[in-house]
């Protein structure tokens, strides 16, 4: 079950690697408007399932802390991420925001039945180093004038890692609730759009296609897969493996002609892949006899 959950969780990382390409192809729609539309699309598969199997509606009756965690995680992350990008350079803000896999690995030590080992931490740090190699092609320079943006990016990383770790504690809660999380996030994003942005509609059918793709995969199915993965899989491996998303995203952009291949990308590939293999040592090669398995 743990291997299955880990593999399903990893499909979320694969889908998130399409985020940059699909966003670039979606035109100039403002971020909160894009978030409102894509999260609405992302909720549709869950709504269809609930319509076909109305007995599952009872699974949406969850304590307030579950809804607060889910909505706070999905909407809070995106709100803070957009705030960070508006108040700091994208490279530095993105790098700080992508501390969340490392926070997940370290924070997993606080979860029942989990034990943080040196290779989990080393794998996450190797992934972080690979991410630095990807985003730092023009250099990294942290300046005091962007403290608001840096702070929002740090809170962004803390929010998503906190959501992921808390979701693990709600392992008895059905993944069906993600449908409600997506709908709430769509509504809150719509309010932010109406208050802060000017509406811009896609100019071409290809842009609509990219938006639908965003809603169905990186902003839709990925959140259902991640919910199942962090509840049923190895959260430490998923945390370290999450650094594969920016690498795969860059490779996809290279494949479609939006970026150029370089030694920096090859180095990132080595660091991130090696870090993920190191973090997944137990699952790939088995636990040493001298190392007791953690209690379930």
C-alpha cells in the first residue's frame, strides 16, 4: 500500500512539471483569474463522481479543521505565491517558495510512525541544490527592498509543507474532500480577481486548451493524487522527489523550444535524481536488518 501511495503521489509531481509549459501557453490571463477558472475545472471530475455516486456526499461531512487545512493549503499557497511574485524577483521568490519539499522531509519527523534519517535529509538537500542550479542561470541576489516578497515566499513554502504534513494526520479523511477544497479555492480566487485584477480572456483556442489542461492536470488531478500520496505513501520520499518538478518542467520547456539545454540542467538532473534515489533508499533497496522498521 505504501509503495502504491508513493507512486500515485509521484504522479502529482509529474503533473506539476507541466505547470510552466501550460501556463506559458495560456496567454496573459491574470493569475487570480487563471486560478479561479482552473480550480473550477479541477473540481469537475470530483463533482461528476459525486453526481454518479451520491452516497459519497456524506464523505464531505468533515470537521472544520479539515476544511480549514485544505482550503488554507490550496488557496493560501497560491495567494502567497502570487503575492511573492508581485513583490520580489521571480527567481529569488521561486527559490524560497520551493523550500517546501525540504520542510516536508524535516517536518515528517514529527509525524506518528515516521523517523527522519540522514539519507532523507541529504536527499532533500541534494534536490534543493539541483533546484538552485536550475533557477540561478542569471545569478541570485537577495535585496532588502524585496523583504515583503521574500516573506510571502517563505510563508508560501511553510503553508504547502504544513498542509501536506497535516493532511497525513487526516489519513482517515476521504480524498473526495479535495473537490470541496478546489471549489472553495476557485471562489476565493474569483473574489481576489474581482478586487485586484482586470479581466483578460484568452485570444485563441490554443490558449483555452492550455487553460483546460491546467485545470485537469496540474491544478486538478494533481491535488487528488497528492492527497492520496501523502496519506498512504512515504511522505519523506515524496518530499525529496518533489524537487524533480522544477527539473522536469525545465526539460519540458527545452523539449518544446522555450529554453536551451545546458550543463547547468545536466548538473541539476544529477543532483535531483541522486537525491531522490538516496531518499528512497529503503523503498528501492530494502531496509537493513540492523535498522528496525518504524511503527505503523
